[in-house]
C-alpha cells in the first residue's frame, strides 16, 4: 500500500464516504417549520424584523394537522430522488424534534409530534437515504448575537445589545442539539449545516469539535461545507489540503455552477446544486414562479454532466402538505426519470466537449446523449466516427442507426444519428424535455 500523504489519504477517505452521494445524483430538500404559517418564506422573521413575541404567535397555532411525511417520501420516490434532507431547525430556532435543550419545538406546539423522527422513518421505509439540515444560526436563543448582527431580526435595536449574551453558552447549546440529532435518530447519511458569514465561521462555531463529534458518532455520514462557507463561497473544500471543517461536499445555491467543482489539484470535489422549485425555500403563498419539469430535467442533466448532484427543494405549507404545483412538477420529472434514470444515476462527466444540442453524461463505456434541441440533419457526435458500437433510444430501447445519409458524407470524422430513424430527422423530439440516446462505445 503506497504511503499516501495525510491530505491524499483524507481526500481518498472523502471520496469513499461520498460514493453513494455521487451515485444518487438527485435529492429532495424539504424546508418546513413555523415560517410556513406566515407563508412569506423561511427568512420572514429576519426579513420583517419581527419581535420574538410576534413570531411566537405562530408557535401557538403550529398544528400541521395534515402533515404526513409518508406522502412526502412517496412523492420523492416517484420523482426518482435517492436522498432527502429535512430542516430539523432553521434560522428561526424552531426545532422539529423533541430536543431536551429547548421548549421551542414541535413536540410542545399543538402538533405535539417529532417530525424529524417521522421524516426519517418514512424516507428510510422508501429506501431513500436521509439527511438533516441544521441551522448554526438561532435567532430564538438569547445568547445568539442580536443587535448589530448582519441577519438577526433585532439587529437594528440597540435595546437588544449583546453585553449579557454568553456565546460560549450558545455553543454548548448548539453542540448539544447536534449531538442529540447524531445520537438519537439512528444512522444519518448526511448533515447539512447552514451557514457561515462574516466572523461567524469555522472556529467561531468550534467547527473542528463539531466535525470530530460527527465523525465519531456517525462515521459514514457526509457533512456539507457550510461550517466555514455559505452560498457565496465554497470555502476551503477546494484547497489541496482542506481542514476537516471544510466538509465533504460543496453546495452551490440557486445555480448550476459554470463547470464542475475541482480543487487546487484539479481533482473533482463532490457537490450538489441546491435549487428551489419556485423562488422560495420555505412555503410562500404568493410565489407562483414555478420552474417547469423540462427545466428541472435539464438542470439535473447539467449537474450530472459536471459531476454534480441536484438537491431540489419543496416547501410544505402550514398544514404540512407539499404544494400541488410542486407535486405536479415532481411527478412529471419522475416519469422522465422512469425511462431515463440510467443516464443520471452513477453517471458523471463524459470528458467530451458539451455538444451544441444538449449534454453528455457517462458511466464507463456508456455515453448518454441528452438531446435538448430539435435539429435539421443528423445529430452530430463530434470526432466520434468509428468509436460507436451501438445506439439505443434509452427510454424504450429502440435501435438508432448511425447516420449514413448522403448529406453527412462531407464530415467523415464525425458520427451522426437521427432520433426519428424512419423520416431521418430530429423533430419533433421524442421527448422535448430530454431525448436520451444510450451510446455503447467500442472498447
Ligand atoms: C440560504 C438561505 C436559507 C436556506 C439555504 C438553503 O442559506 O438563506 O434560508 O435554507 O440557503 O441552501
């Protein structure tokens, strides 16, 4: 066994831990909590600078009487999602589990339920890997900085000064809650910490201690990079020799990065683009800017073509129901995944230039051509003349013959195919969201 440097060994360990993640490629993010009642997004308390008592009104009515995490899990399964992450606690500090360290929790609200436990049970029952989102920020806790903080709801109020606040006591509380989640709910596949900003980053959270606790209590669990990063920086995970607190994967937010994420040595870094279905993470009753299923399918293909994942968000409403629009979109995505999942799961970058007409994904000798644009003439596989053993339309297995039409003869170095073999054309596309051809490459 070659004697690898510490950093090389650590990167190998990270790659081993992330194998399932890089196979899964597609997950569900669930943002849910008290903020679903005001229904103006998960930052509503901070954005509207709400006083504590004003926000507590929602606690007193959080019954979530129609919440059934088994419905959430069934929808994720139908959509072809392989992992799911629930906000156990968001920045407002409201806990969806029966924490012993706070009364601001769903088991004391009218719901009287431990939704973390119900979520984990429901998704595990569907064979879906599970993760928890945990906010490092806690606007409800008296020892978290208020006046002058960049985000706190009471940031502008000098009467909310921080002289009497004990941040060490806050850290003991925060670490204690993390320990509860890592010890009280069985095996977790992923922990999604959120987020660092200004000096509130890294060792300010005692990130090293958090990571050591995570590795000790949940050895195979993945941790994101936001113990010292956020949506506007990937942090140290891109370094050649990242500290433990840099985490196992990066999470670009509301964007598919221009190219796959690589570290200083050019090595691929596991990543997932976390993206909302409309423009809000938490439920927003007025936000009707829904992405259509074609966009979602193409985003997913783009993520995989760049060695990344898509973590797609749903925001259940105050009753605990996933919005009908979200369910419709995910149902359409699931029907596409049913026929084309082989071009997503376990696939990654092809190493080829992005084709004009769509995207490539690849798994070993299987190259997947995701055709997103109808074309006149044969669809061109640039420079691939002689490299193709066979081609099949993935969703139905039908044979596609190499294009030999007279108008292709001037381009002998390329290979071509037609999606509509009988009419030698590519319109209309068999599946406008993405017509996928499975190409078996010669050895
Ligand atoms: C940002 C948002 C936060 C959301 C997270 C998900 O940090 O502020 O509300 O939970 O992104 O990526």
